[in-house]
């Protein structure tokens, strides 16, 4: 019979199962290598932190400069808005003056033509012009002066549909009324239009 010692084999198996970590050589170079790697890590982290800090400072300076520029541009924008408002106000005033001047030309032209056609010894009490329709009232020393005024307006070429209204004697002469329409001749119309433009 054969006897097998199983206990001894178990001990050998256990011995093989727990391998030990043994570094060959001396321990000082390995420690120096480990310390070098750790120091290199600290240096890289320090340089990285310094770069981040520098970049942060640069960005903060740029941010402050941008804020200062915004404040400066806000003042410029306010001045620009004020200038724009003044310009618009001035443009409205110029348009108003231009429109008044355009509207003024026809009444001035009417008064000019009426005064050119007034005969001697005739005075106007009122002259009302509404959309080129004119109503005139006045006094004269004689009926002939009223007739001359009627004829002058008709012949002038600036008045159409001249109609003599009520004419009667008064204490100092003759009182009359007259209606007509201001109608400049064809040659005067382009000149008046050119003056308006």
C-alpha cells in the first residue's frame, strides 16, 4: 500500500498562492524616482495654477476696460440721441417754415396783383381769399373808380369770373363788393411753381 501525505502538499500550495512583491535592487533609487514624480506633479500643478491665475487677471483687466468703454460709449450714445432729437426738431421747424412760405406765396401774389390793379380814388375795406375764391369790399369816390377796378381785374389775366356785387351810394362816395377767382395765366403758373420749389 501506498501512503500519500496530503498535508504537506497543502502547505506547498499555500506557499505558492501568496507571492510576495519584492523589488530587486536597493530602495533609495526607487524612492528618489517616486519623489521625483510627485515633485514633477507639484511643479506641473503650480505652473498650471500660475497660468490660470495670470489668464484670470488678464480677463479681469479686459473686463474692467470693457466696462469703462461701455460707460464712455453710454455718454456718447446719450449725446448722439440728444443730437438726433435736436436734428429732428430742426427738420420739423424747417418743414413748417417751408410750408408756411409755400402757402404764403399765393396770398402775397394775390395782394400784389390786387394792389397793381387798384385805380385812384378807390380803397379796400376787406379782402378775403379762400381756396383762390376772393371776396373784396371797399369804397370809392365815384362809380367810375369801381368800374375801372372791375375792368383792371378782368384785363389783368390773374383773375377769372370777376363779378361785381352790390354797389350803392354812401355818405363819402360809393360802397361796393366784388367776387372773383385767382387764376394766374399759364406763363405765370410755372414761375409761381418754380418759386414754390
